C-alpha cells in the first residue's frame, strides 16, 4: 500500500545496470507514470571498446535523460517536483556520484535508491567491492578483452531470474559484450547533503550483506521476495515499494 505522502509528484531517474539496458526499467516507469509521477529512463550509449575513462561518458549520458533543471529560485517558486535517482545492480556503486552531479547541474535531488546492488565505497571498483566477480570475469574474458553479454554468464539459471520468454528476449536483446577493464575503474562515492534520503531495495537475498550495511548506516530499507530482475517480473510491487521508500527515507 502506498501512503498518501508517497503520491506527491516526483521526477524519477531510473538507471539500468551497465550490463543491461532501459528495457529493464520500462515496466516500472509505466507504473510510476500511471501513478502521476514523471519517470525518465537513462539509456547510455554503448561502452567504447577502448577507453581510459569509462565513467565520465556514462555519467553524461545518464544525466542527459533528464530535462534541463529550472533555476533554483524558479524551481522553489513553482514547486517543481524533486528528483529521485534509482539504479539497479551494477549501477548502484555509481549512484552517489550521479546524485552529486545532478545537484551540481541544478536538480533538486530528494532521494537515492539502490536496487539490488552494492553500497558505494569511495574510490573502489566493482572488482574491489566484489573480488569473486573479478575472478569470474577473468574466466569469461575473451581474446578481445571483452566479457560476453551478462545473461550468458549464468546458463540455465537465467530462466529462474526471468521466467517469461518474451520478457527475456526483450530485456536481454540490449545486453552487449563489455570491456573487462570497465569493472576495474575506481568510482568516487561522495558524501551527499544530509537532506538527501538514502534507501536500499533488496530483491531476494542476493545482496543481503549490502542490505545489512545500508540498514547499519541508517538508510531506509525494504526487501521483496523475488530474483535479481524482479522489477521486470513484478513492476507494480517494485514501483510501489520504491515510492514507499522515498517517504521512509525522508523520515
């Protein structure tokens, strides 16, 4: 059940994992828009095959999904809706950086929600945060120094994550091979102002340690029964839970 406060209009920036694409958020965006919210899905350009900095172009593309911010005085006077930033899986360690840059551009960020990913730690890479991931990627790396599309990492397990065949085809059609070096780039995790709420949504127990860490840090926390792509399987539950988390984070 969504509280009356949760129905206040907000802008939502939904950020897919770098391993997937915007289709992983499409159904949630539709639910949010039906609830009189204003949802935007980031659709970053393909990762360059060779690049010294994978982070800067991704950040620019992600924030490019938003309309231009109002002047702060105009935004306050007009009651422009605040911005909620929600990211899934591998995008999670980058979300504090996204929020900082969004505020620098003039957006009024109210809440950051991590959805089934790792809690950011300043200056660490994906493989620093998850050493077993690094070992898996080393095994998967092809002669061209790329890893295969994400859904090919898991064999038949992928059908448990996303049982509906048409949904699998729709979502995984956007998955691409990625440079192995992408996962070793260090990511800043800036401290955000105290009035920005922080929240964590777990789907199943895959990221239980991250959920525990978020709770320890005083974040708003919720858990849904489901697999890693539960936002595709049950977008209504995920959208409504995220709206409730916004209210909890504000409290």
